[in-house]
C-alpha cells in the first residue's frame, strides 16, 4: 500500500487551499499596468496619424476601430489597478499608485499634444 501513496501526493501547484490575496493583487498589477500605459502611449499616434491626418485610404476606418479597443484596454487596466489600491498600503499599492501617476502625466501630455495638433 505504501507504493500507491507515492502517486497520491499533491504538487505545490495543486494545493487544496485558495490563492493568497497578495498573489491576486500582484497578478492584477502585472496585467493592469501594461493594459493602462501602452494604450495611453498609443492614443496620440493613432489619433493623429490615422484620424486627423490619414496617410492611406482606409486609415480613418482603422483608427475608428482601434480607438475603442484602446479605451476598453485602458478601462480594464484601470479596474485592475484599482483592485491593487483597495487594500492597506504596501509595495503593490505603491507600484499601482506610481502607475496611476504615470498615467495621469501621459494623459495630460497627450491632451496638450492633441490640442496643439487640432489648433494648427
């Protein structure tokens, strides 16, 4: 009988307990930060090169399809970062807050660039 008990051992990844909360918050930060920052950085090039000054015949259509995708990705990323900020202050909250500050700076710069592009 001892031989069969070897095969019934659980691996560490198959543990019976639920995942700790800090792991869920860490996963939310790891996925949420790029989901927020990459679309924020891509918003101005997509808007200017595809919608305001199209370079090829169907550029406006492509821009019209990409902008809702960028906005959806940003909304999902912000909700993941908000999940990181709901708990007490720790390193994960610090990094999530730093990501939000970078998002605010990128959004403000994007607004200034977009306003200057539209005005000229």
